[in-house]
């Protein structure tokens, strides 16, 4: 702790010196390899290749047909057919940045993609058996203490040549890598010393919550990329940004550590509509090599708090508590919105992942639960592997000792400070102690479900200290509820495991999904997803009531939906056939639920496994979409991904998935299109017992729809009961959903609107005739142009009216009055 504080103090001085002066490296070699001319790139000049044209074993290669977007630097390359080197004289010893640009092309008989080679600096091999398929920059941060540095390129294997398009060697700012203050993360966190003697290779440089930054935007000509591809649960995070340039005077960072833009954006916890008090982590995952040491540098700048000392959060790396109760106000010496960075040294384990999480600390007051991250860099320690095994062990124990003895005093001071602070807060907080129930009220209002179960569910809320625990249900209670998982209570099964019908102590009926016991990997993500999903309440989505994670069990508890899967009511189970109106209402309700998933509170949740068995009907035939969102978690939860192909949801799967290996919200639209045909034709999505051309319902029905003869294949119970205009609208809607390319498919909102319209067409009567059994006076006209129903749908979620027993016509009339365009 002392070291960290010293570190920040000394940096404060440094940052004063650096302030406003842009960085000018003393050594600055930028080589446009293979080119006889200078190239200007992002305000810098890469000079012509100093290699003499005739040098043995060396060729200047020029791309004669470069793609138009190819930068000048990448249109030439230096090719060596034997081990050869560049040497640079070094004016200032110390940390340098060394970058190699490789961008393969084909010219003069060389296919640069085929090169297989190594690169070493001063005899230290940085890149082994390098093989480059796409343009790449490999960056190293390393000490260079000699007067001359030699960079050797050598072909390996039988490739016979090697190449490079550009080289950068320049002096790094003195404070870029410091020898003290880094934290070695493990069961105990201790200081990691002498970081600057490590050779570091940049793997990730992330502008969290922000946009891509080019060398043009960065003082050290670095690239930064957005974080979204690494964020585990996007809906848990919310972007924050400020227009004020950061105040570098308080914290430890300088403009050279990271540019303004990194500190001006962040991701924070998405607690917008969440229940106040819910605690969860934001997690990013980065694939790395297994079993090697990494420097993880995290950048922070409190752009989310209105004042000092409001934000307290924890940082976890690979599941270890790497830094508890981070208080940016202290780290930034009481300057708000001042950039700070913290270095962590971690071993990647055999999972080949580095997980970075930030989550609220116990010091956060219940009204100020938040955690942020502005930027992250991950660098591999090229010559240190296995920090924890072997060499690391002995040193570590010494560090622990040093840290304990020296750090003790400062830690004590800090602890006292924190304690006093906490005490102050506690005092203020004392009163709202029974806030527990108040905290939960919005949930029920938000849920808007008019059914009586909601109020009963309140009793389920176990008196946890924060929202997170309310969902936990003890294993014992679930045993009781399901008569110890009585086989006769099984109502379904899936890749996840068995589903049991159960009754909780308060007589709430629930569906209990018990994961295959013993498979509990990915628990943190599981919990995060649970936390988000538990906050989703919508009339047309099956709500998660709770979960249990005791004794190697992973159990999800859902509200029980009386009449079960839609599929059973369509065919094969002998239930009375549903009327066309009922079917339309079921489709509309399901579409509304999905639309909400895609655009509502926790935006961007893709269901991934829509099928008629995942749409459940309650006692009034109100549809509720089940099984959404649990997608990326532990092994048994990721089944949806696999199951779509393996478990027989095949007929529903987006064909684009095969091309792009990625499910999107438009994949849901595709699957929903198949469900629409299933509802119309009352037959399974895939039926192996029929003629080959009929096996796949989606394809087969689409053919009939395109021929304009859809009525020939509809459920015989519906023959003569559907108005042609309604059928036409319905068929067109399903057809659009099944478009080959996701981009051509409508959004769930459009689908919803079109289905509403199909229902309206079915219900409409010739002018003058009074609508019967309908107490809402609304003009029925056929000349409505689609509006955007999303606003209505959202209102519905917020004001709790979503419960309308498919109050379709009401919504529809709103559509016409509010959105009639
Ligand atoms: C490249 O730029 C350097 C200065 O940066 C200059 O001295 C040199 O003459 C230029 N070379 C060519 C070929 O333009
Ligand atoms: C590169 O050369 C090494 C050494 O001969 C060989 O083991 C490796 O497979 C080669 N890599 C590729 C991609 O050809
Ligand atoms: C760290 O660096 C100091 C001086 O730079 C040196 O005396 C010490 O031996 C180094 N420690 C390790 C573990 O390399
Ligand atoms: C890493 O490599 C550098 C450069 O060769 C060397 O100076 C340093 O001592 C090495 N560090 C470790 C921990 O092996
Ligand atoms: C970053 O630089 C690019 C030019 O490469 C510029 O277009 C962009 O606006 C800059 N972005 C920011 C955030 O300054
Ligand atoms: C956040 O993640 C850490 C490490 O995985 C875990 O120990 C902690 O319980 C998580 N916190 C919450 C609120 O989920």
C-alpha cells in the first residue's frame, strides 16, 4: 500500500512536469522497410529504409497491386533470405518501445504469408516461428541499456525467408513502467518489484466504454480498441462518458500513460432500472497464452460520481480479489475525475483466459452501488513464466514479509480512515434499515403482473443484505418443494437437466430446473446473468423466482406456467384446438416478450433458442417466453448454443448462423418465423416422417407462401376460419422473418406490429356494423401504416400495465393515435 501511495505521489510531481508538453522521445527510429522514400503516418515520418539496395540476402519488395485501403507503410517490405539485422545506436538507456509491422502481400514470387521466422533483440528472442496471415503490429516494451541495439530477423523451418514492413524503436516516457507499486495477484496480493526488467509484449489495449483510438489520438502512437467484444454480459454494463478533459494533477497517470479519450469514457454498472441495491460484477474476458505471467494495467477516472468519496469498488482478476475497496478519490489525492492506473501482475492459468471484473465494494452505500473501468492493457511477460510455480514462490514469501512490515503502518492508517468513513456512512444509513422491502417494491410494480402470485412472492425474498441474495433459495426448501425431486413431478427435461413442478412454502407454484449436479464451472458469470435476468419482469416472459447454488447444485426456479408449452396445444397432445384469434394473440404476446428482450431494460438479450416448446401458456392462454438469456454461462447453461444444432431445435436455426457462427437478435426473428408457420400449420418444425420436401417446415411453408397458396397447408381446424386478408398479412410476416440474411429480416418490433395488424384484419367488420363483445371504441381502418410500437411497449413495461390480458386492441388504438404516421 505504501508503495502505491508513494508511487502516486511521485507521479503527481512527474505529471506536473509533463503537463501540456507533448512527448518527444530521445531515441526515435521509424523505418519504412523496403522503401526508398519517407512515409508520413499519423504525424510521424517513417524514413526510407537505410538498407543498401544490393546487400546480400536482402530484397526490397513492393506490392504492385495493393488494396486501395492499404497504408503506404504496408506497400513495401524488406525481405531477407537469411538471418540479417538492423542496428540502431541508443542515446538514452532505459525502457523503449519496439514495434514491428507485418502486413503480408504477394510480389516477385514471394508470398509473405508463407514466411516462418523469428525476431530477436539483443540476442533475446521476442518472436518465434512467426507466421502472419493478416496485418499485425507486435509491440514490446523493454529496457535497452546497450549503446547499440541489434534486431535480427531469421527464417526458420523451410520457409527460406523472412520480412518486415516497418520498425519502430523509440524511448518510452520514464514513468511508463515502474519498478514498484505493481501488485502480484494471488491468494495473497503482494508487491511485484522490478517490472522494468521484464520484456513485455502488448496483447490488448482497450478503451473501455469508448471508441477505437488510432495512433493519431495517442501520445505514444498506440492503438486502443473498444471493449464490447470482451465484455461478458453487455447488458450488465452501461457506458459513461464526459466532455471534460481529465485533470491529470491528482492521480498517478499522465497523458503518456493513456490519452485523454481513455479516461473520458468508461463502463459502469447498469443500475438504471435495476433494483437499487443489486450487486453484480462487470467482467471482461481475454484469451491469452496459458501459464505465463502478464501485466494487467487498469485505468480509472471517476467520471461517474458527482463528488469525492462516493465510489468504492473491488477489482478481481482471475477470481482473486486483486484490490478491494478501491477509492479513486484517495488514489487521486482528492481530485475528482483525475486519471489513475493500477498495475497487476498475474499468471494466466491453464484456462488460457484472463478475467477482469469490477464490482461494488462493501463500503458502497446502498444508494451508490457502482463500479467502473476506463481502460485496460494486458501485456505478456515474455521472459517470465509461471510466476507462482517454481521461481516465484520463494521471492513471494519475502515480498509478503516486506509488504507486511513496511506496509503495515500505512495500511493501518488507511484502514482507520476507511473505518471512520464507513462509520459515518453507517450512521447515516441506520434509518433506512427496513428499506429492504422498499427496495423491492419497484420490482413488483415494474413486473406489473396483475396475478396474485406476485405479492406472495414477496415472502420469498430472503432477508439478504442486498438485492443479490433475494434470489437465493436454499436446497432444503427446494427439496421440500419438489418432494425431494420426486420423479413423478418432472414436467420436462433438457440439456440443462430435469424440470420439476414444485410448491414453495408459501404455496407459490414453481418450475424447478435442476442442472446436472457437480458441473459448477463458470459460477461467477452464472450469478451475473442470474442477477440481470432476475430483474427482467415482463408479462410475456417467464420470471426467474430464484436460484440455488448449494452443495454443487445449480438450480433455477421459475414461475410455474399452468398450461405448459404452446407446442402441446398445437398438435400431438389431444388438447382442444386453439382458435385463430387465440393463436394470433399468443404470437403477439410472444413477439412482445421477445421485442422486450431485444430492446427493453437489459437491451440486447438474444434468446437463442426460440421454439414452440419455449413458449408457455398460462391458465388464460397468455403466452410467456421461457429460457431466455442464460447463454454464456457454465457448461450446462451454454447448452442452448449446442442444443440448437444437436438437440432437435434444428428446424428453427438461423441459416446465417452457419456462415457467421454468431447468433444475433435476427436469429431470434428467424426462429420466430418458424414458430409462426408452426402455429398456422399445426405441425412440427422438423418432421422426419413426411416426404423429404416437407421435412423442414420453414422451407416447405415458405414455398407455399411464395406460390400464394398458403391456405392449402394450414391446420385443418382453421380451414374456413381465417379471413384471407389476415392470413395474407400473417404469411407475409412469417416469410419476412425467414429471409436468408438477417439484415433483410424485420425487427421483433415490426413483427409485433404486423401481427397486431393481422389480428385487426381478422376482427374487422364491414363499416357500420357494431363490433360485438368489444367495449373499446376504436376506429378500425385498413389504411394504417406501420409505426414503431417500441414506445408503447416500453411504457407498458414501466407503468406496469403490461399485464393487460393481451389488451391488444387497446395497444393497437394507442398505436394509431400516437404513432399513426
Ligand atoms: C526523409 O526525411 C528526412 C528527415 O526526416 C530527410 O532528411 C530525408 O532527406 C528524407 N528522405 C527522402 C528520400 O525524402
Ligand atoms: C515453422 O518452422 C518450424 C521449425 O521448422 C516448424 O516447426 C513449424 O511448424 C513451422 N510453422 C509453420 C506454420 O509452418
Ligand atoms: C531489482 O532491481 C534492483 C536495483 O535495480 C536490484 O538491486 C535487485 O536485485 C532487483 N531485484 C530482482 C528480484 O531482480
Ligand atoms: C528478462 O529479460 C531481460 C532482457 O534479457 C533481462 O534483463 C531480465 O533480467 C529478464 N528478467 C527475468 C525475470 O528473467
Ligand atoms: C482519432 O483520430 C482520428 C484520425 O485518425 C480522428 O478522426 C478521430 O476523430 C480521433 N478520435 C478522437 C476521439 O479524438
Ligand atoms: C465478483 O467476482 C468475484 C470473483 O469472481 C466474486 O468473488 C464475487 O463474489 C463477485 N461479486 C458479485 C457481487 O457477484
